[in-house]
């Protein structure tokens, strides 16, 4: 399959960005330095091009039912302008992807699969719709939208400056984008373009995610005067918060995990009927054998994906994500441990290039947010 590029690839290239392949997309990984971009988001604001994320629209009479059956959270609780985090699971309750679902003002739903998962998600929705004879339309709009994340303590001030007007549903209550609540989305005009602005993000900071038509991407990107950031800083920021990365912290083939094992049981509503519900109800009844948690290395070294975690010299798990935290200047890691070893303060080891380093179990987030 050919590598996909975001609409602003030439703009990023001219800015001097380095690129990496991520989920079949050639995306900017770094503009200046990961540490500088990370600090900008923690201390001021930064803007990320996240156009590699998918966008699938679902509308029609049975749109709500279709979304309810294929995501783990209670979509029926969303009013127009609401947003919700959930998982897409199989009959065994294994996570195939995690996603944000937006209830748009026109009554349709827009959900956001991870990079490279849009075609798979579209097919999954279409197949289930056809099997269950639901009346809903499923449209993959990934190539129609550019998506940017503006994050940091100054992000909302920048958003107030950039947004020219707001539409439904916020305009019914206020015309000030600063009043947009967490996990909400509204129509808005930015640089003359009709956009969707959601107060969501993946960094632990306040801010927004902006969806705009690809033809308007350059003007909308330029409307936010702050540090451009790549996927490198996005990764260190999300790891400090303990946020999951699809394909790394869970993967249906390489590392199959349920939402309860992955520490996101809050995104599961067992009072709704969804694919995988019965398996997850059974797991909740007996409890999990392993759980997702964090580690802080107590000796010099950086834990990376796939490194062995030990206890009393015996292997007990693997690191799924690891980095040197720019905020803490400490090596942090994420991974799964047997439940009896997952309590804070438990001493374990991480094998870094053949040497076992002492580490302490620490429930994320690693920083105070």
C-alpha cells in the first residue's frame, strides 16, 4: 500500500520537519527538537498535525444503534455537541482500536479511528450494518479532513484569537469558544473555513482539536501562532500521562488486551449491548490477571518497547512504551504486570541492553495533571 501524506506535507517539509512512517502515513516527527516541542506544550502551547487520524461519519435512522453496538461506551448519552472516548472490541472483549466519538449538530456521528485503521473500521461498520439490517450510512471521510491539535496552557487563548465565529450547538448558549466544555464539539469558522472544534486532546493539557477541509488546511494551520510539534513530542507527552498507543500498548494480534486490563474500564458501559459486552462482563466478575501500569527506573537507562520486566530475577512482563520524561528528567515506562505486582512502590527490574535495572511500579499519570 502506498504511503499516505497529510495535506500540509510540503509546508512541514519547507519548515524543516523530519518525517516518520506512522500507520502508513508519512508524518512530521520533529520540527525543532522533541524536548523543545514537549516543553512548549507543557508551558505555553503547541500545534500538531494529526491528519493521519481517521474520520468515519455515521448517519441515518439507525446511526445511534450502530454506534452503540460497535463501541463500548454509552453513545445514547451523547447530546448534540457531545464527545466520548470508547473502544472497538471483538466478541472476546479484545480491543481492536480506541476511538473518540463526536455527536455532531446535524444528528450524525463522527468517530476517529487511529492512523491506518480507517478502512478497517469502515468495513467493520458496513459489515455489521448489513448483517443486522440496520438503516445507517457509513462514510469514510479521512481524505476530506485535515486535523490539528492545539494543546497547552495557552491553547484556549490562541483558539479564542483564531476562531472568528461559532455555530451549533455552542452558539445557542454562548458565542465565545472559551465556553466550549471538555469533551464537547462545535462548528466554528477559522481563517474563513468551516471547521469543527473539539475540546479534546492527547497530551494531558487543555486545548482543542480542529478538523477542517483539506483545501483550507494551510490557512487554518497558520491561524494558530505557536510552536509546531511532531509525533515525537506527542509520544513523550502522552506517555507522561499514561495514555495508550494503539498498536503498541495494545494490539489485537501482538498484544491482545481488554479495556479492563488496559486500565480504561471507564470507557466500558456494561448496561449497553455491544460486541464483546458478555466477555467483558464475565471478566469484570472474576477480575483481571494482568493490568497496565507505569514504571520509573531507579538506575541509569531507558526502557524501550519490548524490554523484559522481571521480579526476583524472573520475567513477568514486557515494556510496551518507554522514554526519558522531559518534564521529570527520569526514565518512565508503561507495561502489563501480574495484578499482584501492580501496586505502587513494588520493586521490579527492567532488562536494558542485557543489564537488569531497578524500577518502581508507579500508577500513571507520572506528572500532576
